C-alpha cells in the first residue's frame, strides 16, 4: 500500500512539474550561449554562457569546453591556449586589433580649451549621433604591431575620420590577415558627415605592411561589402549587397578568384545571413531564411568554369540554424533554436542527415515546462498570394476553450520572422500567459523570394497591412479564438504597424501595444540617424512635393494622419537612447492619444536604446506588457 502511495505521489509531482509554464522571471534566468569556436586540436567546442542576474541588474559570464561529440562540459578560465587567435598573423609575427581614436573637434572645450566646463557640442554635418551614442569625434581604427611588442602599434587609418570596425555593431570580424601575413583587410565606409548618414557603401580595403599603401578591393560595388574571410585555398570571400542605401538588399556570397569576382548565389532567389567555407575549399556552407525558418545551405565553388554554382538546402524543419560554428568529420557544428528553446549547440551529420544536441545549458528548465505548440498555416492574401503564418498555441491547449489572441507585427521591416527565441518578444512566454499568437510572414520578410522581400519598401501602409488583416481574420474563424478579445502588438516597424492599424482596423482589435514604433513618417525622416533607411523606404524626402512615391509614405501611409480615428486603448513604449526611431515618435503618439481621450499609457526607458537590455528594466517591460493586456483584453 505504501509503495502504491509513494508511486502515486511521484506521478502527481511529475505532473505538477510538467504543468509549469514560462514566466518573465524564469525567462531571465535562462543562460544565453555564445559559441566561440572549435579548439586547435579539433576535440572540443568552446562557448560562453551569460547568466542574467536580476538582483545585480547585469549578466555574469562563464566559459566552457565541450567535447565535440557531446558529453559533460568543463568550465575554463581562458581561451588563449586552446583557440586559434584570428588576430595573430599566420606567420605569428604580428597582431591586429582596434582602438577608438579622437580625430575631430566636437565639444566646446575642443575649440575653446579655456572653457573646459562647457558641455556644448558643435556639428557641421550629419552623423552627429548613431544608434544610441552621440558622435564625440572618436573613431574606431585598426592597428597592428609585433606580437611581442607593447605599446601603440601602426594605425592603418591614421588621421582619417572613418570607422573600422563599423559602428555601432562591428567587431574584430571587420578585419582579417591575408594568408601570407603581408597585408590586413578591413571593412570601412570611407564617407563623412551627411554622405555617411545617407549611404550604405562599405568597402573592403587592403593595407600592405611593406609599402604602407591601401587599395580598395570592392570599389565598383556601391552597397554593403562585409564579412571578409579567405578560403582554405586563399581566395578572398565576402558578403555583398549591390544597391547603395538599401540595408536589406539581397546578400550574396562573392569569391575573388584569379582576378575575377564570382557571385556564388546570384541566380538563387534568397539572401544569405552568414557563411563558412568547407575545409577543402570546394563548398561554402551558409545560413539563410526560408519559409519562416533559418536553414543550412551549401553552394559549390566552380572556379572559372562555365558551370553555374548549385545551391542546395541541407536542413529542413521547424527550427532556426542560427550560425555555423565549424566542422567535425562529416558533421557541421551549428547553433540552433526554436520558439520553445533558446540557442544550444547541435551537430548535423551530412550523410545520415541526423541531429545531435551537444550543449544543454537550459535543457533541465525546459524539461520541467509545459511547452507551447507552434503550427504553420498558409493564408491567401488579398492579392491571391500564399502567405505563411506562424500560430503559437498556449501550453495544455484545449480546443474547446476560447482564448484571447494577439496579432504579432514583426519589425525590420525586412527582418525574417522565423523560429527565433527573443528574450523580450518571446512567443513561448506570450502563449504561456494564455494567449494565442498569430505571427504572419507578411510582405517584406526574407525567405519567400526576393520579390516578396522587396515589396514592402515604399508601400508601408499598403499590401502589408492587408496581409496582417488577412492573417488575423483567417485565424479568428477558429472556434478557440475569442473574436471579442483580439490584440495587436509590435516593435519598430511592428510599432509603426500597430500605430497604423489603430486608425484603420475597423474595431477588430480591443488593444494595441507599440514599442519604438514610427508614428509620424515626416518627423521620423527629420530625426532618424541612418537617413539612408528612411530615404530608401520612402523613396525620397517629405519636401519633394512632385515625388508621388515619397508623398504617399508621408501622407497616405503616415499613422499621424489617421490618429483622429483612434478609439482603442494603446500602450506606447520607448527607449530614451533610441536614435533610429527617436523618442519624439512615442511622445507624439502618446500626446495625441491623451488629447483624444483614448486610454493610453507611456512606458519610458531613459537609458535603453531600440531594445531593452538591462535585466530589471526587462522584467518591468514584461510585467507592464501583460498588465496592460490583462487590463484591456
């Protein structure tokens, strides 16, 4: 009898554990993995895990070495002896690095040294602020010195007001050694002021150590040239976008071979996220969005033969291959994620086509949770196209119940909506709070062909809005959807979408949430820092009255021009250091809502940028998000 009772209690406890669901607090206890590489002896994978601490309001990191075929990881204190340092020249004589250098006068005391307590800033052109920092006349410069030498090395951009690595996100991936150690290649946009703010024309420059001269390796191309690497056989390879000003152009893999630049993905209808050469230099493996996921692809390298490079999709499934770590025998080591799991390290066997999970940073926590269910759904749009819609259902979903439902609007506007795992816009968490989530791959999403990806530019309030409404209207037909409790949420372009839909939704939605969204396209054009973005997306400036395309964005597709139709509660969230979508956008929207008598709330994060990065701020964000939904939905 006691044995039966004991077993029963165990089963009850196990069942209780299985019914546990994701919470904001638990989400911010998950470890966040960054894979650093494969060891020199190719026996282990080195990775870092950031463990957020809400109490300390910061993250603490640990380093681990993991057997390349799986097993128990070992905590280590340094990577110096085990990982190859890409910044040391192949011959071991030199090291390349970067430092910030003061070049231009900006502050009042730069011009008037006797007025050292002044806090004035003087600008003669644009690029006076970028992302979340003001330009103080300092620029990232690449240096090199002898590997045994201390002190300051040789500045490759001495006296130049240009950045390498590129701000705000560039790192040491922006510079590499040539295989013969005779030159350093680096990414730079050699434009200043207004020209810098209106262009995406980065190039790859090669500095020769012996002659001290620099040449531009990609001068003919007018768009982005990034991510330079050399193939195992010594061929310079990089990612290229063709058109200046288009930050979301098709990204292709280019190989410089015997004096010619070969585009390996020119005839493939997709865009590349990241890539890595095979060990023998015969193939390039790359990650790209496809049908609402990120998958692993390969393309062969034909050299100068007339054979067209063949692109083959290798993996398939409801997950994201985030990036490629390296190779082990017949396996590719990658980072993989899905809507129920943060990133972990996996190996994929190319011959058996089988997966093996290698790291288990958060496996124990996920095994204790009741997980949401994700489904692919295809909806016919108003122009007769087939659109993928992700449907995320609550844990322990019961088809006989009625659930409040959220339309999720993705940012970008050309960011892929895949099986990503966000620590803010977390579908697992939304579903765990009892919401059905509808996430459409609307116009503008990569992964459905280049034409679909590009259709959103200059048409922000057009077909894409019909796509959103087609998705929510289709899902709302399901018996488990409470049609009287529909909400609309999103950030960045998703925030713009919430603002715009609030004026045209015809009472479909009961509440809106807009984070760092564009509310007034005209004032956005006048205050954003990367002007090339607004200029490309609108097709021109708001003062170009004869430019019919631009005027459509600044009038017909401007949410501010429809605010008089707002009649639905709206939560407006804004980061004070967001210079891409500046604070005035949220202030205009909140002020309009308040003056119109629309129930509204303004959630302001003074020290956050386009994202919310500090743990305690993130918890407040989550609590206010669900508090608002509870109040209004």
